[in-house]
C-alpha cells in the first residue's frame, strides 16, 4: 500500500461510512485510481488428456487477452504456494479472475486456493480495501459454492450453444451493465451473444431458495437448459464487487474454432469489450501494488509463452505451467 497520509484518512473515513450505511463498496474510494492494474488469474488444473503432455496447469490465452483488452496486465497464480504466499500476492494484485474448467469445486487445489483469495477479498472489502473478483463458468459456480458453503449445482446442460440473456429487472440497475448502450442491451436479450459450454449450473429455484445466495448476489440474468431447467447465468455481489457469468465472454473475441458456437457478431464483440473494461475498471479501484517494478515485471504473464493449441483443443493458444 502506498497511500499518503491524507488519502489514508479519506480511505478510513469512507470505510467507516461503508460499515455504518448500506452504501455499495463500488461507490467508495472514488478518488482512488490505479491506472496500472494487475489482475491475477488462477491457473486451472489440466484434466483433458490431450493437454497433459504440456503441463499440469494451464490458462487459455483467451482469458488473458480478455483481461489485457480492458487495460490491465495479468499475473498467473500457481496452485502450489503457501497461504502466506497467497496473502502476499493478494496485497499486490488488483483483482482476481476465476476461469472455467472441470475440477471439483470443494476439494481441488483450484477450489482451495480460490477460497483463500475469496476470504481475503471479503475481509479487504469490509475494510474499504476494494478488491474485485470475476468468475466465468466454473469460476462463477465456484463463487456460489464459496458463498453458499456447499455445492448446490445441478444438471443444467447448455453445451456449445450461444444464447441471448433473459435479463431480470435487477439487470437494469446493475453495476455490470451500467452505461451499456440501449441498443446493446436490447441485442443482449434478443441475439445469441453469450456462449455456453456447461453441463452443470445453479438452478434459479435453488438460487432463490438459498438465503445465503439470495442475500449475497443480485440475479441479473437467467437461461433455460436443454432439459428445460432455468439456470442462473449472470450474478453480481450486492455488497461486494464479485461478479459471475455462467457463459464465456472471452470467446467472443479470442476463440475461433469452427466446431464451437462462439458468438462473433459486432454486438457480441462489443459486449465482451465492455465487460472486460468494466472488470478492469473495478481493478483500477484497488490500490494494491508490488514493492517495485522489478518484482512486478518478474511475475507478469509476459514471462510465459503460450503454446499453439488450435490443432488439438478448442483453444487457439494456451499457457501451460
Ligand atoms: C425469463 O425469466 C423469467 C423470470 O425472471 C421467467 O418467468 C421466464 O420464463 C424466463 N423466460 C425465458 C425465455 O427464459
Ligand atoms: C500441432 O501443431 C504443431 C505445430 O504447430 C505440431 O508440432 C504438433 O505436433 C501438432 N499437434 C497435433 C496433436 O497435431
């Protein structure tokens, strides 16, 4: 932290306001901006046989580009560090992206490390130390497990299908879609702008019946699975800057496999661009920083080289760790 005495004072003042009022954390610390954010991405565990020769952990480049396109840099975060090391990393990065994948949401290393960051983020935000988290697909599912304290997922298959969103009334007053052009919001409910690649999800019924989830998140959109079940497709924290999408905004601009239904229309690209900017703007409100430029440079994903994977996966490029 490198706040001056004065801004520390302002910080505490706002933090106090936050504790005593219902103000959203996003309304806090508006004087603070960090134009050199670093968003952490937790590496995912390789489960696909064809990827195993390359490494145990990976991040598809599309997620990295998604974050970079919003004006942030990316730090890949390994799953083999100690709690103390994660705490140190937390104090230096400005947000966290939990990506898709196929791992156990309670017992995997991915889930265990995500839980450490989730708890640190809860505590930090409570103190007015703004820290956003975004979960995509499995990442969103994991956020719901962390909040509910149990895995409530059910079969909600929507595999390789692009869908419009069934927006709730809360979407209109959400932070995520704030300032989106009306034309895009209309397109979002009518055109297939969101790519779905999942077998499990959270049903709307389960969400609405679970007090912890209902209290924590606003439901911004729903969709209907192949089996007719309505599932939660977009959520945002009411009090915390935590966001979840069951669909994949990163594919709209950065994945091109012809066998997969990736939305590439102008509206699909615009949607993904605005969401990347939105999340990185959230990261700009975090004043965490590295001790020095050398330390920062040594951990950024620029040190790693993605592998061409277009001929054996649905991704064009993948970082392996
Ligand atoms: C959209 O969501 C509403 C509830 O918010 C539900 O009643 C309706 O059936 C849904 N429609 C579709 C097409 O998913
Ligand atoms: C994919 O292409 C690379 C060359 O770019 C090649 O080395 C590799 O063997 C190919 N992999 C498969 C599974 O075909």
